[in-house]
């Protein structure tokens, strides 16, 4: 029996934000997300207070991730891994193309040093 059901699926920006957050946090060396200051952008971009800004233009995703990394990591390598992981996750889970994943390193978490 063939099912010819017609319709469309829409994906909310919150879903894209969640995918970006979870796939970035999977990358070794990522400690957490940094809070992003509000301002005018908070009215136009989703997830700004969660360390993730997502924009969608013509079914293409542009992401800005604001992160705190762990100490003693190669920032360039961790950033590339985040870009790859986020791009792959969005493409595989929702089938959307990703034009940019911009990584903003806001801080480094250092362990408490023993005196």
C-alpha cells in the first residue's frame, strides 16, 4: 500500500539552536557556552542569551557560537571540530545547508591552581 500523503515540515529556529548547542558541547575541549549580551540583536536572532545565534536565509543556516573552552586545548583544532560537528548535525538532522559556523571564544576555564 502506497502512502501519498502531502504536506510540509517546518523547523523552528529553537530546534536549530538546540542542535547547534548539543553538537558543539560534544566536542572535546568545550567547557560551556558564554552568555551573549542582548541589545538590538536579541529581537532579530534566536538563542542569543544561550550562547548561540542562529539566522536562516533561504533555507541556509548561519550560526554564531559563543564558547568557553577548557584549558590546555588547541583553540584552532577545537574550533574546526565544532564547525564540522555543528554543520554535520544540522545537515543530517534537518537537511538544511550551513553557510557559516562562526566560533567566538569568550573565555578559558582554568582549574583552580593549588598554591
